[in-house]
């Protein structure tokens, strides 16, 4: 694939060259038309490595979707257009850490590398820690998850709010994600722990004025998200900003999210 560097910007096909844009990337790209047929990719011996890559990529995309969906619809405000791709690529890296599996069927053992989840970037150029200094403690007890946030303790700064914001609130997402293995019968990747996989809870704090000093103590009543074998529970925390209009809180841009804990 080639990248156009000149001043002529167009999309479409000229001769055997196709010109196009790629979502989330700057510039214009060019590539030759044609290529192998779908049947060739599925059956031809020379595409065996391609089929292996497609199999593992598909499994990685499945795991990424479980986490992405479990964060809740509201989490979309904290991500950019390339988040899905980055999350799938992250899961593919976990897939590559399986040194005992056969290529094309290597397991995705997230539970063995869960700490790496804390480095996930939800939106490029936007850091939760640069907006909100918060210490998060989470503890699993029988039938619930207890989350304690200590905001603005000691030298901690108040949230860096957009100029028009009058209030903010915190969002907590708990998501259980199973490890995945290749299933010979279905010829695809399936969750090892079907009991908890995809179970999620989203809870919200109260609304607070942007300069208000608060301590927050939340309990998520959801025993289904307790840590279990071959499964990872992800705790993500986000901050949303609002403008209060009479009794209504109108959302505005400027929030962020991060993975605060893994269990």
C-alpha cells in the first residue's frame, strides 16, 4: 500500500490503482486493485499462514468486544475512533504470549497478564490522571464489590474541568472477561468461563460541584462479577462533566476514563 505525498487529493480508481482514505489516519493511500479470491484464502495451501492469522485475530476481536461492550454505552464518550483497533491489537499481544499452543489456535489467557490492562489508552491525548487525581481502592466481598475513592486528599488537586463545567460525576464499570481458547468443533474461539464472561455492572456517583471536596464510597451489588478461575474482572473509572441548568445536568465534552484495577 502506498501513501500519496503530493497535493492532488482524490478517491476512487484510475487504471489498476485504487485511491482511498483510512478512518483515523491522515493522508491519502493507494493500492492495486484485485487480489486473491475469498475461496483461495480459505483453501489454498499458500494462504495457510493467512488463515492462521485470521483465526487468532478473530479470537482477539471477540475478547476485545466483551470488554468494550461491558464498559457500557456511556463509555463511548471516553474513546476515540481507533480505540477498538487498539484494544483488539492488545488482545492479539496477549494471544502471542501463549507459547504452548499451535499457531492459529493459541489461547488468549488474559487472566495471566491482567496487569497489562492498566496501560490501555482510551482516547489518545487525553489522560484520566491529568484531569482527575483520585486514589481508588476496590475490594471484593461476598456478593458485592466495594469501591472507595478518596478525592482531593492531601496534595491531590481538584478535577481539571472544562471552563463551562459546573459539576462532575464519576462512572465505574466492572466487566468480567473470560480467557478464550480455540474450539475444534465450532472452529472458532470460545470463552473458557461461560459463567461470568460478559457480566458487567455500571454505577454512577452523585453529581458534585467542580471545586467540591468529597469522599466517595460506592458498593456495586453484583456477585456475578467476583473474580473466578480463567476470568478477569476489570474496574474502569471515568469522569464526566456537566452544566447544571435548573434541575437538569447537561453533559459536555472533556471527560476521560482509565482502568483502575484488575482482579
